[in-house]
C-alpha cells in the first residue's frame, strides 16, 4: 500500500498482463495458496492488437482512480511489455515488473499491506530471485 503523510495506506492494485491464459492461471493458483484476495486483475494479449491491449490496461488503471498500481508482465520486450509501458508513462504510483511468476505474485499479496510502495517493488523482485534455484537430489 502507498504510505501517505497521514500514515495511512492505499490499496495497491495488481494487474497481470501475459500471453495466453498465464495471467489468469497465476492469479487462480495464487488464490488457491493465499486465499481470497481482491484488487488484482488478469489480462491476456490473445487475439488483441497492442493498441487494444493498451486500451484495456488504461481502463483498469482509470478504474483504480489514481491509486497505486503494479503491473506484472510475463517477459521483457514483448508486445505486452510495450502496451504496459505505453499506459504507465510517468505516473509516480505505477510500476511495471517483468518476469512474473508465482512467488512474485504471492510476495505482492503478502507485502502490499505492509511495505511502502517505494520499497514494494524491490521486495517483490527479491522474493522472485530468491525462488530460482537449480536443484538436484542432494539439494533437499
């Protein structure tokens, strides 16, 4: 949530933008682990031009009414990333994070009520990095 001068938080909204049904499935799976949550949206680029996808993202951003928002994208350099960057512009309470994965979404859900917005992205990305390991039978 966003730390305000009056020591209150605003809800941080999450928008997950991916190819295919990945965004929907990530949020569905996160719900199975985390439990019910709100203020998160899944968008797919399936059968959409980059312009249409950007319009859908813009509509979701407008719907949160100036609240803070983190947009998660599947991979850097994709049409999804370009659509997200086009909509975020220089809005101070909007950030785009690429390489979305399940630990990243769970960290977002767990930390968005506890960590100030300007520190939230680093915490989410660190959790995602920490979850990447090469394992063999001796790494249990």
